[in-house]
């Protein structure tokens, strides 16, 4: 931490700050500048609180320097994490495509879509059994019945399944059925759920919160990893901004930033970012071109009658075309990096 | 819902839309305009999905018209809800002041602060026993021990207590000790927690999510009320914006908007909006001047050594001065409304 | 500036950074911490560019420390600036109320409203002669005819007038007629206009840009002051956020922050923040309670037929009530500060 | 426009609204719904003001339906606009790459970079002669000398040049030298400048404002086109959000949305969105994958000594690699659309 003093700070005030720094078990180093003095706080053991210093006489500002995350940091582990789920490896060279409906609505619906996903070259199947909905009057998911349908999809099509866990109460159940457990955007800072996910035996798919900074997102992953689960996949899904022509604003800068700061794989969900079908294909291609390790896309064979998110679901034929396009882009980027 | 057709939409396309509207059990009424036709969807029973119509040929846009909330709406219940907690009534004419530390750190700390809060004229005591923290390495609260200290505060100073519940696992415990159960900003769309709160016997203090619209916030309250609990206090606490000089941006327009749309009382937390002590008093006064039913403020006798949020906690003397100021502003607004 | 090195930065890399700092005419001081070294850049003459250092091997991050503004800074001039315009002094103890229609529409309209503004106790009259409108097809203002009407208002009612200048072409004209020249939110970073305003003989009313940080806003004022004009009034008018229930989100934290950072007076425009009449009174009271030096409010005797901004204009009777309320709040705050 | 009435609106109130609609020269059509009546306003000649209706008794809300733009709308002109500048056609099938330094610093600098841009396959050269800078103390550009250097670049390398115009005063000069006149993000709603650009004989490169909606951006283009200049290139360059890891947040959804709503070509500037070099390549590839008609990229042979924006400028070798990559992606998308 750097403590910036006011121009008119007195020697006594500077000494007092140094004394408080020392009392917190850190070392203080005073740095005289052109028009003001700053004091560096060094060798701190744990996190420093602004409040310890910001109120002392003569202090203008405190500036955090250290990154708050440790286990998920690339400085801690320089090589990228690869996560193996059956025959799929996320974070390896090959792009991972997860696809399926927003919600599992029936066995027939799930099987119909899964067949198309498999045929088009999708790697994993997604589908919600427990649905977080803004309105209590909207379809809330099939619950365990939905999980059983997912299990059938897995067996029939040899597709690992990703599904969301909404709370502590249903965690054991979801963990038992899912190949990857998803934590949704509204639960990114549900710290109890993160801790439980850290004790799970399955990889965790952690969506970025609707207005989370990358630091907060990585700290959410740190919660999981601190409990012992190293298999975390991050997923950018758009953030909330003033923009109204899309449901959220996809923040593709987050892809290279996460890849620089952390060893964890990072995927992109263009469907929830877009909110409208005609933006999903451009954003999905863009995500892969930006270097994401994979994409998660909503597909529905009859979006006009979907129970949720129909407006942003691709038709199976669009999804097949998308798969071809993103595999090509992936190939191209790989080649250009190698050359 | 209004379905706006493209300028070049054909009669067949318009008919097709009308047919789909009818198939969903609603009535369609076509409205010819200067350069395009719109179709109103009428007499719908439940929520309408954009996706049912947005993809039909010739459709340019769908526009939602109906408000999504029902039970919490002022159209449903025109008179304002008053919530009685022991000798305090929230939502009545008199401003409610809740104050205390961010976290309960020890009995001595809580009792010291509570004494000051009582003396200054605070109505209720706040203090966290379970703390949602961005970092897993930060102080996480005293848990049940903290709740017991809160109970002692209540007995000693005759101050009802508000404390946060973080998850389903600790809900029973918190409900047993607290006079009002708080749901924090990160849990505003933790729908399982909202449902549980709807079954609670205690009033719920529902903070606005960090980037929630008023509609989403009221829908979160609708979740609680739909389960049978009518006693909900809404609390604006700042939203996340591009602004960096405060921790969040306090959205005071939300106060009159919520008061127009809903019958529920709405309070303001200036401490979490500000993030810095020197902004708390101006924002607290502003909140009361804007017509809030109450304020929740962080107070600490030794903020430089607080376990959390020290930088935004008022000193007891500042809090006493604030109480005088906001009571005066309250009086003044009441008089001006009457006159 | 502080240059934070990576954990694995070598001694050579650190030396190289020190060399570059020196080559830029500054002094470098290396600060060894627990897990990484930082380098402070000291005694710089002008602004430092991140790019000079951010790309050197081993560098993790550069952090700006110094404030970018000088002339407008309270560190440069500790006492608050007071701006005298005829019989009104902005920035003194007494709250300044500027009011009038969005646009001057006719002599009759302006005189009717001005009479009400005067009667209610308004200090200055506002009204646009040149209007920046989102659509080229909307009413663009009366131009010089509008300025002449403003002059008549001033003579008749002894009210100084504030009006907006949109470009270099009309600056001389506006400067000749206005008592205070307003620079609108869309022009806050129109640097040519700012320079011209810096050469004006009239005070400048500088609205905050729609998404400007306080630093950028103060730098815009610095442009004006650097050209020789010390008379600048800052005006917060809401910033653009994800929020949809108001036209903009009023950022009242900006009031105490500007007052701490700068010696310039800061006013608030609740009308443009709100966008809807029923939010204007609560926000205006809040602004004064937050400590603003004044408010600028839109008033219209016939808002339903206003050429622009009718939905946010107060009726004269509402304005009169508002004046009474904010004068009372002002008094109250003054007393509480004194006591 | 749709006027939504309150549930409890009386027949008299509804009649009154209908009367006001008629008095404005429009037709009213009342639409009875399940729990409330709405009134459609039809056959309006010009823009409708909310304020005409929003304040009438019984009115709950007014909802705009019509798009505000006309000339730039794809409904007006279904085929995409192609803009020919010497041997380059923007908006045709082929991707346009504009590149060069942020600012022209010297003849030697410009010629060195231009040679690299040409060699790598860039189509046009960019470089600022008049620079809008946040600080009055930063480098402000070489002015006319810079324009002369740009002319020399054009002659020597057969590269058309794009350069920014900051105000009315320098417009003639910039228009005389430039092949395309750029209007920067801070001037997107400088309506006087837009009108002047509408009278120019050169195409206009219109950057999106820092917090502009797509509607406002297209209305800015409408200003230009309404004055007679049909040659407008739109450029997305990131918008301001809460995100701090990049200078702005690139809004790639804007690309398909603009292409659906307007016939004008839309390019992307990844450099200003990113703010950091290591994000520029991923974002540039993403922009092309999203379907942009071109990209504008900052390149500098010695970014560590650039007068501005060094941190986000690519090295020439990086730019050459980028050109290869984006040309490949372009090819690939074209093929996939054809197939």
C-alpha cells in the first residue's frame, strides 16, 4: 500500500503515520517527492485496511498495490490449468463448445437438442434443472427430474453435462448428477455456495457477476480454490452497462486480462451477453477470435415455445454453422501463434 | 405487450403474428400507424415471452408494457405499508435510524457503540455476525457468538437489532436472534434465500443489488411476499457505475420511484454508497431530504481498528450530530408537505 | 508514479527501469516489499506517460499518484472561490437558485416564467437560446432573438441570466448578452470551446460531462483557468448509468468530493438528472442537503406545451414551494455546522 | 407512441388524453387490456414529446415506439452504403484497415510508421494533427504542420489519410488536407461540428461517444446526412463502464445492431477500447470476427517515447501479424456466409 500525504503535511503527521504502520506489524518507508511525501507500507502479512491510515491527519489518499488473489494467480502457478472431464479437456489447445437449452423442459426436448448438439460437434451439453428467474411466477425448472434427463443425455450421446446449482440445499443432488457444476452470475458472490463448491468433487463453472470486476471474479474463484477444489472454469457472460441494444455488454478484454492474471481457463457465453439471437453468432466468433478457451451457447429446436431465453437461443442449423466457423477461427489463431 | 412491425411487413406477416398471439391465449389488436403497423397483445394471463413473437417474419421489436410485480405494487395496495418492530414503526411518519458497526467484533465493541447509538437517538442497532467478504482471507464475522452479543445489546439498551443472513444454513439461527433479518446486496437475487425469507416470522430488510434495476429489486421483494411475508423494508445502498471517487453511486431517484411504484417503505444506506467517511454525512442528509423512510449508518468508536469498513464508519460524535441534522430535515419536509 | 514490478523481476530489469526513469529527467527510488519491488518516480516536471514504463520487461503495473490538476486544486488555493455576478455571489454562504425554462420560446413565455422565478425568490434566470438537441429535427432555439429576450428579462426583473454557448461561432454573441456563459454536458471536453471560455470576460458555468470522472471535469475547468478566467462554477447534472427510471443518475458524492479537491463552487441541476418532474423536488432538496452551493432548476408555466424538456419542468407553484424548502434546509445545515 | 393508463384511470381521464392527442394533430386509438387501457398515438408528423401526455391525470407511462432516425435508417435505404476514397472502398466486401500513430509527431516519425503500415497491407493512414487532450498541459498536436506531413505520407505511400477535426475554426484546413475527416468521441454530440461536417466534401469518420446509445450515435449521423453529406463511416471505440482493466469496454454488439438498423458502414477501433497493447490484438481479431467493415489501429515504431497513447500502440511487427490474422478471419467469414 502507498499512503500519499497532503502537500502541507507536517513532519509530525508523517511520523505519526509511520508509527501506525509499524504498530500494524509492517515496515514504513517514506518517499519524498517533488511536492509531497508518500509512505510505502511494506512486508504486510495479511490484507491491509484503508481505514487504518486514511483518517490520520495529513493523509490525502491510500493506494492499494498488491493483487488480492493468490492461489488463482498466474504468478503462483505460471502454467495454464487444464481440466479433464471424460473425453474433453478444457484449457488445452482445443476449443471447448458447450451447448444446449436454457432450461431442460422435457426428456423429448433435451434429447432432440442434444442430438443436434452432438451432430454439430458440440463437446458438452448444458441445460438448467434449477433455474434462477427474476419473477417468482416464471418457470423455475424441473428440479431432480431435469437432472435425470441430463443423465440420460450423457449416456445416450456421450456428452458430459453442465448444469447450475442454485443453493446449498440442492448442491449434493446437482453434484451427483452433473459433470461440471455451474455457479450462475447472480451467485458469484454467494460465498457460502462458493465454499461448498470448493469441497465438491466436480469441476466448477464460475460465471462472472453482472457487475463484477475481474478482481472480484478471481477472488470468488479464490474462495473455491481455498477450500481445495482446483478445477475452476471462468466464464465471461457480459456485464451490465448503460447500453440497451443488448441484454448485457460482452467484455472481451476480460479474456486476455484473465489469461494474464490467472492460470485458470476462461470461456465466454455470448447468448446471455446478447439476449437476441442475431447477435449471438457475431459475438461467439468474436469470443473465439479473442482467444477464449471455449464458448457456452444456448440452442433450442423450437425457441418460439421455449420456457425461457427463447429470444437468444440459436436454431440447430445456426449452431451447426457456428461450430464450423469457430473451429475455423480457432485453427487460424493457433496457426498464427505458431508461425 | 406491443409488437412493432417493420415498415415493409406484409398483410400475411401481420396475420401470422395475430395467429400466434391468439394461440397463446391472448387477444391481438392491430393498430395501423403512419408508416407501420403495431399489434397490441391483450388479456394475457401470465408473463409473456418476447421470444414468442420477436422472431416472426416482419416483426421489428417487442415492447413490454405491463409492470412485472403484483403484490408489492402500489396499484394493488394504495396505502403505504407500516412495519412495527417493538417500539419502532418503519414506514410511518417518523424517520427510522438504524446504526452500528459493520461487524460485531466483540461484546465490548458492540456495547460501547450501542450505548452511543442509543444516546444519540438511534432507533435500531445494526451489526453483522455473518459477513460476506470479497476475500476468503478477510474477517468473516463471529457467527452465533455475534448473534448472542446482539441479543445482549437489545436487552441492555432496548434497541431492536438488524443483522444479515448469508445462506439457508444459518437462516434459522439468524431468524431466532434478529428483530429484522437483512438480505445483503450480493444476495438480492439469491432466490432460494428470498423464498426462505418469505417464510420467516420476522421482517426482511432487502438491500438493492449492486446493479439491480428497480424492477428487479421489486421482483425480489415479490419473491418474499409471494411466500407469505408482507413485512419488507427496501434499502437503496448505491449502485455500481463508472464513478471512482465513491465506492458506489447513491441513486436517490430510486426513493421517489419506489414510493410511487410500491407500498413498501424504502430506506437508504449512505455508508456503503460512499465508502469514505467524509461523504457519509452529506449523503445521509440528502437521503432524508429526498424523502427516505429511514437511514442505516455505520458507526464505530475506533474505526482505525475496525475489522471491516472502518473507512466509512462515522465516529460516535459525528453520528450524534448527524441524528440531530436529519431529524431537523425530516421535521422540515413534513411541515412543508402539510403546509 | 509508482511502478510495480513482477514477483520474478530480475535485478537487471529493475536497473533498466531505474535507467529509463532517470532518462526522463526524474529520480527513481526502489522500494523492496515482501514479495515484489516497486519503484517510485519522483521530481517529475510535467505529466508522466504510462507507456514510458509499462512495456519494460518485468513491469507489472504503473500507478498514477499525483493529481493532474493544479490551478483548480484546493491545495493550490485553500479558500473557496466566490463569484460575484451583479447582486448575486455564488460560492458564498448563501445558496444560489437559478431557474427558468429549458429553452426561451418567446418573449411572452420567458417574461411569464421570469416573473414567477423572481417572485419565488430565484436568484438568476436560465434559458437556452442555442439548444443542443439529439435530433436535427427538434426545436433548436431562437438564437440571437432568444438572447435579446434574455436581456429584457434581466432589465425587467433585475435577474442576471445564464445561457448556453454551443460553439465558437456564437461565442462572442452569447458572451455579449449573458451574465454567465454555460458550457453544456456534451461540450465538457470540447477543448477549443473551453479555451475560448478561458478568454471570456464572463463567468463560466461548466456542466459535468455525461460520463466524466471528477478528474476529467476538473481538468476541463483547468483548461478554462489556464487561459486566464478564474470564475468557474461547476455543475453536477447526473451521469449515465444502467439505471432506467431516471434520465441520468445524480451523483451527489461529487459535491463533497469537488469541495475537498477544488476551491471552485459546485452547484447541482436536479432537472436533467431526473428527467421526470416528480423526482425533481426530492433531488433538489437532496442536493442542498448534501451541501451544494446552489441549484439550477427548470420551470415552465405550461410544460405540456414546452418546446423541450417539458416532462422535467416544474410548475411555478412547485418551484415556489421548492424555494421555501431548500432555503430552510440551507439554514438548517448552516446552523448545524456552526453549532 | 403508446400511452399506458393507470389501472384506476377514469373514462373522463381517458377521454381527456384522447383530446390532447387530437389537439396535437395526431389520431388516438384506445386499446382496452386486461387490467388497464393504453392509448396509441398515430399519424404523428414530427417527433412527439413525452411531456405532452405524461402529466395528464390517469397516465402511468409513455412509451416511444418509432425509431428517431430517418436518412441513416436501413428501412429508408436497404442496400449498404459503400464509400470510395481513392483506391479504397469502405463498406464493400473487403475489410478496411486504417493504421498509424495517435498523433503526428514529426515527419520522420510519420514516414517511418507509414512505411510499415503500407508494407503490412494497411489501406489508409491515421494520425492526429489536432489532438483533444484531457490535460491542457499535454502535447496538443502539430496543427497545420501535421497536416502537411500527412499530405506527404499520402503522396509517398499512396495511402489516403484520416485525421481528426476538433472545431469549426480548423475545419476548412483539415477538410483541405484529409481524405476522410474524423469526428472524435468527445465531439459526437458537438452539433455545430456535425452540421459543418454535413457540408463537407469529404467522407466523415464518426466515432461513437463515450457513453452514447446507438440511437444517439445514429442521430449524430443523421445531423451530418441532413446537411447533405451521405458519406459517413461509423466507428465503435468502446464505451465507459465500471470496468477498470481496460480503458473502455468494447461493445461489439453494436456492430450487428448498427448493420441491422442502418445502411452505413461500421468500423471498430480496438486501440482506444483497450488502452493496453496486449488487449489490442485479441480485440481487433474479435471485431473482424463480429463482422465489422474495418478496423482502425494505433501503430508506433517507438511507443515508449510516443507523445500520446504509447501504451496502446502496436509495434510494427505486431501490426503486420495482426493484418495477416484479420485478413484470414475476414476470408473465413465471407466463405461461411457464402456457403
